[in-house]
């Protein structure tokens, strides 16, 4: 009882004496090719919305994806994000109509050094938009139905959790298009699957991987019978994550992403530096009190 009272005083004291400064301006999520909604408290849904074009990734949609994850990373009302696609499929990959801009560079009259510089900069810009799913501190749940082709695989490998419906299939299509995948698949898929042999097979043959295989090899963690069940399952998972301390959740994501690219020792140092500050958060006290008193209501955590 004394421990609980002490924790309670610490929480109430820190809240009573704290002055919170927040940006009161609402964040706008108005996009041409994205449908952004909030299906539950602290849960945001980002739906690619080019159903007539099979959610093909044109330049505008690509830039909107980067922008929305930038904004949601700073939005205190957002704790978890569900990424999905409208219409018949998740995405058919890069919009072939946009390849004409790259062709114009290749066959332009500029010097080869100028052309390659333009091409390099264009590729890096596209890469950076998908990387923003990783640098966004909020967990991203990919909810994939039907086809996920080419650039769609680049996109989902940057998510934190992947779920799919039974009709889903995945294809690293680029080799059939005469190019090497260059927006993240070749870098992230080996780390997602953990089998260099399987990754090489998928990327060199462009064969389709169906949902059951995707679950077996770890590309997705759960397969649902229908798209409706997929979206319901994704929402329940998101609500569960959103109910937890944003300090703990965001720190966990950032440490997982960092540790994947660094040594174990570097990862340990990274999380130690995070927790040397964040262990002083009131969230720890609230969670500890809730765990000690099983009859109490689930704790509510302040926005971060």
C-alpha cells in the first residue's frame, strides 16, 4: 500500500506541477490519392485511394505517402497507423505512366554525368518517401489484400507489422521490367524473411508468393479469410497498441529499427540512452500501479 501511495503522489504531483505547451493548430490530412480517417481513438487509417488505377504508385501518391507519415509522426492524436489500399487490390506497383519521365532523362540530350545525377536524385527522393514509414515513431500496420506488386513490396517491407487476407499475393516484379528493385525491397526483404536464398529466388524469378507461404516464411504474421476480417483484425491490433504508453511503444519501435541496422552492443547503448530519460516518465508509474492493482481500470496515458 505504501508503494502504491508513493507512486500515486508522484503521478499526481508531476501532473499538477507541470506546464504543458502544445501546438494547438490542427494537422491537415487532405490528399488527392490518400483517404485518411480515424477509426478509433489514437488510431489513424491511411488508405491508398486510386482504385480505378489499382492503386498504382504515381509520383503524386508517392509524395503523399511520405508527407502523411511525416505529419503523423508529429501528431499527438496518432499512436498507431493502419496502411491499406482501396478497391480490388492493395497496389499494382509503380504507375507505368510515370516511367515516361525517367525515359525522357535516359534519352535526353544532356551529358551522361547530368543525366545520371538527375536519375540518382530522383531515385533517392522516392526511396526517402518509403523510409519515412520507418522513421515515423508511430507503429505502422500494413493490411494487404489481393495483389501487392513491385513497389508495393518495397512499401510494405517498411511497415512494422504486416497482415493480409487469404487472397493476397506478393510479387517482386522489377526483374521482369528490366530493372533491379531500387526502393527498399532488396535491402529490407532479407531482414524481414531471414532467408537470403528465398529472397534471391523471389527477386530473381519474379514469381508470386501467396498468402499461406507469406505467413509461413514470416512476411506476414496473420492471414484472415476476407478483407473485412483483415481490416477488423488490423483495427483490434491497432487499438491494443494504442492503449499502451506512447513513451513505451514509440521507444520500442525506434529501438527495434535501430537495432536491426546496428550491432547488439550499439542497440543496447541506444535503448539505454532512451530509457535513461524515459524511465522518469509518469507512464512508468501509471503502468506499475495498474499492474499491482489488477482490479483497477486500464491506465490512460497523456499524449506524447
